């Protein structure tokens, strides 16, 4: 029953994507750990970390696509969920440092010691346990999303208004986390991690392990998202995206459907953030910045909104481009990036996968029929 | 007749938008199994009346009771729909990205809670019912096409099919034959008459030929309240009605 | 003007005074250039002791940094830039001493301690000036310096003073000197009363000093006076906060009003709006550079010239953006967000490449510098003009949209594009011009913001989110909403700031906006049928 | 219809092969290319875009200039130096990523970079893991000592404490406003100053501490508060650790509200010539800054440096500032250490760096200490009308950089010495153990 549920959403694209992920999950460990460092097949830890980061972003993009592509909620604050998940993981990693901090304080992280904190704030308790942190990784973003969505969807805040208040949410969080009084490291955030579950975070094998965990999480997220989208619930969501009030007259409480997708998406983003932190080695409030959220939106748009595989592709491609250009064209890369966004919106309104689909089924007549009547009647 | 026996009971319902009175102390009673045609010039309040019944608009004053006991004025749209009130819009509104089949499946009477729909899979009866509706609405050949690719008339029928799938006690049908050919209009009239046996129907329509075809009790709305009620012939003979329609 | 007057006075005195008098001063003047700060200070004290008005221009030259030492003979001279070198004059007589190379003279340096001594000395020396304004400034200087040596001069000046305002200033200065020195208790208590009447923060500072050091009677009087002054200050403090709120609100209004056109009226989620503001600020910079280059004397008018320039430059960039990108995206507001975000990145980098990443200096014209007191309110001219300017821009935009043919076309196009088209309105052109108008207004905001903020490639980023909040809070598509939204958010922010601090205040405002949108999902002034739909 | 899509994905063997191939090529595309070793590569890790570009771009340029100069002199160890510039875009995780890229992919011998504390914290584990060398040129809060990092900027005792001493002694300041941006450098510096001032007998009510967010632009209330605080009858000064962007509106507001240096002087630790270049300095004359270098310092080395810099940037108005001098010192130290060690190998260079002494631009020598900080003179300068500082006070000798402040309870017992045999960054003199409390 459950297998059936999870398999029902998988199509050809999913097959390709999951195959790629499976190959990565095998090839990367082999290439990183099983080859000599001077072999042409060797992958450096740098590359592994980089790939891991891209895949975390891919999971974030996937979660964003779930709400934007399938429910029509353009979130300009998804980085908030991602970062909260990251902080939950970061707090666990901080507690794991224990007395290996520079001051040798077993309880307090370094930044608290030199700012004269005397005891651990209450919200830090429990984070020394991995299971607790793992729950918080999903629970904190999930609860925030639930509370936010509960109010916003009930009040029928939609469209641009919703986008802007999601932006206000992440901006407010950013300002709050910048405050040193929050006890979360202020601008410096959480960093200098030592170990995760007893493994040295710097070790190549741990990095590979984290990478594989990210691959698994992305694959699981993808399977879950496609199952949700393919279910009747997914059909309701798409219906909400296209004609919300009509769905209400069919007797569906659209608020609840949106809330479900929104909260699920936030939890996925939280997991992405949690996997991101040990791989990049730092979490700090600038991740909350509205620009990060907008960038995530752009990955989705580049890959193809509403396609699930597209955002994964988009996130990897855009970030690969960013890594490449910040080194190759340090003075000009913003032109390249900015130009890319303009060109994609102008010439690839449905993203790369959308273009591929268009080229494949070449049925222009169908497309025009889809769009026209609604537009004309709208006046 | 007591209110308990009615299916829909409106009494003294008024709505204003920015000082404009769209409904002015409107009263209307629909009995179970009844089909009613509502006519009236533009701005008479026909669509607002539907909005008020389905929960889209809250009335300023007045009572709306469903089945004589449920107060509709305090409920939201989905709750009202789940009581058994279905609505077809003036402008055909279907889910364009979904196939015809999916449109019907979404409308089909089934649990509406998110977790139920997440694990839903169509039973044999569900499929049979959808097939049946496809036959009735003559959309069988188009079942796998996206609804967006249907012609205008087909969309009207699909929406009626969605209403049927919902299996409501009361159907609110807003201008079902707008943009249809004469033949289609006639078929639609037959379809609605078939439905009327098992359900109550309120039809709003401009097309007098169609209304005559239906041959049911007619209510004339004007400036947000009932001007006349009776058979089409009776109301057409009503002097006030003639004045309103001819603008005298 | 003040300086010129002093020169006149000096010249007059030089003529009137016996020649030997000036000669006595010469060695003292020479002492100014002795080397260390301490020696310079001693020399100033020596000059001040003479009480001779002829030393005023010398000390003023020192204050202005014009006093130099001629390396050849150690003479103290006034050196002013002339071409590549300096034109030298004698500090006492004003006689020309020829020109000198840049390296032939060395500037006499002053530090903060010297600056204080100089102001005090000048205050004491100019108390008898024929110009009422100079006398009042002198009295203020003495008030601040509390220099006991100035007491005699003050008393003499007070006896002769006829101007009521100057008299009051001198009385207060005298009170300040008395209270700070070791005058008898009775005098001190009288001084407390004078200061209590003055009732500002400077008075409070003096009274606080007295309350800590004086005899019991004086302490008592001072403590009471402080209580009364503080009450007064608290009252004015509230008014001051209102003013801050208004001022912040008008900055928000300026930043948001262009967005109210491009986003509110046209439905374009214009993330490049901040960059239009930035371009306006850089236009101001360029205009000012031009003024510095070719017409330094007219610098005060540079801002006025910058206004149309910034409007046109930002407007032109806006039109170009609309024609090249936005026009393909109408009806897809969320995609305009992505495209304009890309544009904003590119524009920032372009400005960074052209002007460099560092801040550029935009000066304030004299009529926008400084502050004036209104009762207990300190109102800075810069902020005041920005408030006025914000309202002017708002009014002008309102008139343009309501009363002109162009405004009518804009409204027609936004309400019903195809109908407008059918009626012969060239919608494409109206679109371009509307976007240009919004961008141009953003450029105007840039001129104003260049006066209070960094002119750097990041300028726009600081305002974009606030602008969106204002427009959304006020209600998309409603200019009045933008006005009320900006002022309300500015006011709330400044009201919260004293209690919650700047950061928490801002967070609370954001939460307030989020909650408010729940109550009114379409903003403060929701319009029916014209709102932007995703 | 439901399952078939997935199955067909697997059935189509070609798709599978293509996908697998794609994944492998993608991963292999990253594999490090073999690099030619005829030059010595030097990494430059400064943000060229984003919020920090405003400060860091200049440092990238100065490094390019220094490298060019060195190459004119024949490079190092007979090899030319090759700068590798990357843009971490003011994004802190990206700093770590780019650092890793510089070290492991480009194989740079040393990295000069970072500005903010958070960027340094972000790259620190990378440098320690890959055992490379970072020169960090900016004044910072201290409380850190890493074997792989050389701190050429000022520690708090090389900037903040002398500045406060100057104000207290020369200006007779008794009341203090500690105003800063809310991040770790101001927080720590202010904690240190607060303890220091209290140890000098300043009462708590004579200290006002205020924090504002990054990029704060509306300073009306705070300047008014400062004025009010300053009207308590005692001489008041503001010690400003306000960061970068927020300074311009702060000084503009000070000027407009008529807070003059002679009434309430402001001494800043983050305002240098570059920042002043963006402000009309006339109303600010007399306000102070504490640095280890001013452009106005009159020494032959400095005029030479300025001349070269202005020629390099082809702009005779370009200013120099303190972090640029820090890079100048750091780069020369590195060159000297590499030549001393005869190799660019990190361990050898790290060991030979300690004790290296090179001329600074203020007419003396700066030496690398065992704690990886350097000796510097401390200068206090007053802002002049032309946007320069005029030195009003200079410490008689060089001040030794103290990484573990004596004014913080948990750090006063710590010292750092990276020479063998101690080789420890947080040695506790009380317990005699390495590792903080040593418990």
C-alpha cells in the first residue's frame, strides 16, 4: 500500500533523476575515497563538499517548487525554513564541540564565553542529543510554517501580498538572528564544528557520508514530492493553483490543503538546511536574507517551475555556474548571473525542462487553445 | 408551509457594496426536488444571490436556511458545498491543466479532507460513476485531454458534469447555455430536466427560449428583490415585469 | 560673511590703533608657531589677555587652518591657496607678503583642545562686536566655555547691550560662568534660575554639574531646576520623536513612491527599484562633480540641478528597461520579479565597475546643512527639506495622475488595456512612460537619499524591502495608501525605537505588517478590481 | 499509467546509460587538474561584490600591486608570483568554499584575505584542515589564535585601549558612549573597554552602550540620545565601533545635529581614509580615529607606497588606509619568511614567519610574534577637512598584539605561542595546560 503510494508519482523523468542520484551515491564515494589523490578519477573533498552543497540547494529548490509550482504560492521566504533547519543542526554541532572550544568550557560555546554569558539559555537544552536536533530540524521550520500559513491562508492572503509577507518574515528573522542577545552567535553564527555523531566533520570519509546522506535525502524528498503531487491531494493542489475559489465551491477546504503543502515544504527545506550546515561548516543569519530566498526562486524558474525535476536541475546548474564564474570572472560574474535571469524569464518562461517538453511535443495548437479563452473572457 | 420542509429558505437578505444595494430584502423559497428559473435584467442581483447562498459573499442582514435548519450565513464556501450545494459559474470554470477525467474525479462525492485525498485511489464504483457522467455529457472521447483544450460548449458541459459528480442536493446553475448552439441548448435543457427529478435546481438564465423549454416556475428579480413569481407566461404578462425589461 | 566683517573690523582697527600697538602683538603672534600644542595654547592665552580686537582675525585664521609658518624665517603668516602655491598675507595687518611654494610654509596644527580654547577666546573677544549676531554667537561660545576670564568682558558687554536676544544670551553665558566658577551662593542661585528658564540640554548639563559640586543651597536650587528642566525636556522629547517619525516616514515615502507607480499601478514587481534610486544618487554625484569642476561658487544650486538630471537619467533607464524586458512580461507579475532581480544585480555591478565599489562623496548645500531649534526641538535642515520634498513629489505625482492627459491615459491603460487601445491610446508608449515616471521618481528619491546615506552601489538594497512593505501595507495601487503607509510605518518605528531599540523596533514593525495583512489582505486602502493578482 | 512511466525509465536502457554517463562526467568534471609549478600562486580572497565589496575590493587591488612589485624585483625563490583572485561575494559559506578551492584546486602557497570576523571564522577550519596560511589584515576582536592564521591587523589592545587612554588623559573625558554595530567585534571590544574603564574608576552610569543593526541609516534618535547623555555635566566622548556602511549616515547626522568634535568627540575604529572619501568632512573636523597607519604619515616609505598605489590605480586621488598597510606588512613578511625557509611549504613558512621583522609604513619595523600577531605603533588622528587624518598622538614604542584580552574573565589567563615545544593557541598559564580551561 505504502510502496504503491510512493511509486505512483514516478515517471520517466524521475527514473532518470533517481538513476543519476544512485550513480552519484556510488561513484562519489568510490572516486573520493577509493582512488589515489593523483589519479585523474580522484574527487577532492572540495568537490565533494561542493556537490553536496548543490544537492542541498536542489532539495531547497524542490521544496520551493512544491508550493510555487504546484500550489501557486510564491514564497520569498523559503530560505528562512532552510536556515532554521540549519541552525537546529548547527546547535547540535556546537554542543558536540564540548570542551574542545578555545576556552575549554564544556557547556557554553565560545561566543557565549567571551561575551560573558554564564549559563546556557533554555532553548539550547536538548541539542546535545542528535535525535532531538533531528526532530527540531523539521519541527521548528514546520511549526513556523504552520503558524504562518494558518493565519495567512485563513485570511486568504494571496499572490503578491503573500509573497511580500513571506519576505517580511525572513527579513524579521534575519534581523532577530543578527542580534547577539539572541544567544545564537549573532552575525558570526555557528561555526568551527568538530564532529557529527562522533565522526570528525573535516574527515574525507565524513564528507562523503554527508554527501551520500544528502543524495538519499534528495531522492527521498523527490519521491515524496512526486507521490504527493500525483495523488488526488496533488490534483487538488494544482486545482488550487489554477482556480482556488472554484475548488472551494467543490467543498475542499483549500486553506488546509495549502497549509499541508506549505508545512511539508518547510520541513523539506529544514532538512536541506540541516544537511547544508555540516558540509559548508557555518550557519549564520545572512542565510535568512531575502536575496537568498529570491535566488532559490530563480533556480526553480531556470529549471522549470511545476516539474519537480526542473528545480533540481536548475539549482545544480545555477550554483555550478556561480562557483565557476566567481572564480573565472570574479569582476563580471554578476552580469552573467543577472543576464541569465533576464534571459530565462524572457525566453524560457517554463524553464529548461519546459523548453524541452515544448520541443518534444511540438503541439502549438494545443498551447494556444489552453491560454486564449480564459484571457478573453477575463475582461 | 413551515421552514423545515424547504430546501432553501431566504428571508430578508440584503447586501450592499460601497453603498450600492445589490440585494434588497430578498426572500425566496425552494422546495426539495424543485427546479426554479431566475430571470432579471442586468444588475438585478442574480449572481449576488448565488454568491450569498454559496458563502462567497456575506449578507448584511437576513436569514438563509438550508434544509430548514442550517444557517448558511455563518459558513465558509467549502462547508456549504459539503452540505450539498453545487454551483456552476456564469463563465465556465474548470481546471484547465487537469484532464477531463481528473476534473470529474476531483468533483466526485468523496471525503474532502487532505489526508483522505492523499491516500485516495478511485474505487470501481467511482470509475463507473465518472464513466457514466462522461457519457451523459458526451465527453468520453475527450477524457484524457486537458480541460483547457475543450471548446466553450464542452467546458459548459464539463462543468455541469462536475456538478453531477458532486451529487449535490441543490444545484445553482448560472447561464448554462451562454454561447451554445440551439441544438446544444436543447440538449442542456433536457439534461437539466433529468437532473431536476433527484435534485433541486436554480437556473439563472437570460435566454427566454431556454427558460420556456425548461417549463418551470420563474422568479423575476429586480433591483435586488423579487418582482414577480409564477409560470413564464404569468410573469411575462405582468405589467411591472414588462416595464422593467423594456426600461419604462 | 562673518569673516569678511571681521576683516573689515580689523582693517578699521589697524587704521585707528597706534602702530606700536600692533607691533606689541607681533611677538605673541610669532609664538603661535612655536611648535607644540601646549605652546600654541599659551600664545593664544597671551593674545587673548591683550583684549585687543586686532587679534581676532589672527585667531580666526588659526581656527580656519589658514595660519602657516614660513619655513625660511619662522614668521607666522596667513597662507591661502593660489594656483599651485600659497598667497601670503600678514595676519595682523593683512598686508600682502607675496607668494610661496607649497613646501615653503608649514601649517600650524590644532587639535580639539586648542579648538575649544580658540572658540572660548573668540567668544570673549567678540562680545563687543558691532554686529548683533556676532555678539550672540560670542555669548554662546562663552556659555559653552564657561571661561571665568570672560566674566569682566561679559559684564561690560551686558551693561551696554540693547538687543533683547543678545542680552538674554549674555545673561545665560554669565550664569554659566558664575555657576561653573566660585561665585557666592546668591549669584549661583540666581544663575540657576536663569538656566532653568533656558531649559535645554546644555542648561541641564550645567545644572547637573552644580548639583554635584555646589554648596547645599545651590545643590538644592539646582536639583529643583533640573527636575523642571527634565520635565520640559521630556515633553519636547515626545515632540521630537514625532518629528523623527515624520522624517523617517517621509524618507520611506520617497523611497516607496516610485514603486507605488511601477508596482502599484503597473503591477510590475520591480526589484530593480532600489537601483533606480541608486542611479539617481549617482546622478547627483556627477552633477556635483561638474559643479566642483566648473562652478564651485554655485555649489549650493547643485542639488536643484541634480533633481531634473536624476529624474531624466533614472527615467531613461526605466524606459529602456521597460522597452527591452518588462513589456514582454505583462500579466506575469512574478516573472517580472525574477527579471528585474537579474537587472538589479547587473545594474549594481555596472555602477561598481564604473564608479568603483567605494562610497562617493555627495556634499550638502549650505541651505541643507545644520539645524535650528524650535522650542526644545532640534530640526536639521536636511531632514526638513526631505520632508518638504517628499510631500511635494507626492503632490506632484497625484496631480499628474489625476489632472493630466497622461495620467488619464495611465489609468485607462491599467484599468482596461484593450479598451484603451481601441480608443486610440498608444498603450505601449503609455507603459514605457509610466515605468519611466516611476523610475524617474525613484531617481528623485536618490537625490534626497544621497544627502543622508551612502552613495554606493549598495544604496538601493537598503531601501527595496522597506519600499515594498510600505506599498503593500498601504494597499497596492493606491497612492494615498502609500502616503499613509509610509508615515505610519515611520511613526511606529520611531515610537518603538526608544523602548525596544533600533533592531527590535524594526522586527516588531515587520511582525506588525505581517499581522496587519492578515486583517486586511489587500492592505490599508484596498482597491476593488485593480489589485495585482498573482 | 501510474507505474509504467517509472518502469519505462528503467526499461529504456539507453536512458539509463546516458544518465549514468552524465553523472560520472559531471563528477569527473570537478576532478582537480594537474597544475604546472613554474610559478608560485598567491590566493586573494576578498569580496568583489555584495555588501563588503566596498571595503575589500581595495585590498584585492593592493595585493595585485604588491605582487606586481615583487615580480619586478624578480619574484620569490626565483619564481614569479601569480595572483589567483576569486570573489566570495560577501557570502560567508562561499568564503570557506573559495578558500578550499584556492588551497586544494589552485594549490596556492598562501592566501591573503577576509575582512569581517565571520568570514575569517568561516575559513578558519579550512585553513587548519588543509594546513595552509592566511594573512588577515583587519583590526578585529581578538580571542582567537590559529596556527594557520597570521593577524596583521590590530588586536583590541593595539587600537581601542590606547584610544580610550588618549581621550581620558588628553581630553579629560569622564563619560563614555560605546556605540557599535551589533556584531562580534563591537560586542567584544565594548566588553573589553567596559571592564577597562571600570578598572579605571569609571562608574556604570557614566557608560552608555548602544548597538544598531548593520547598515543602520536613521541615526536621529541615537545622535539625540548621545547629545542628551553628553549633557550630564561631564566631558563625554563616543567610542564608535560602528561598521562600514552605517558610518556615513551616522557622521552626516552628527554634523547636521551640530555635535562638534570639541563638545563630544567621536573616536572610531572602523573609519579610515576610504570611508571618509565618501563624506563631506567639513562638519567632522576634529573627530578622531585610532589606527596603526594613516595616509598622512610623513615617511619616505609611505610616500613611496602612496605614489606606487596611485600610479597602479591610475588615479591620483586614491587613498590608502590601515588594512592596506597590514597587507603590505603581511606580504613582505611572507616573502621574507619564504626566502628564509627556502620553500613555500606551509609548515616551514609558518615556523619561519615567527620573528620575521619588516619595515612598516610609519617609520619603524613590525615583527611577527609567536602568537601570530604583530607589533604595531598606535596612532590617534583627527579628521581634517581634506578627508585625511592628522596624527595627534602616537605611542612611543610599538605595541605588542594581545590576542587574549586581559579584560575578559575567561581569556585573561590564556596565552598563545606557536613555537615548538609549546605550539599552542590557548595555553592556560594558571593550569599550565593547553586547551582553554584545560579541564
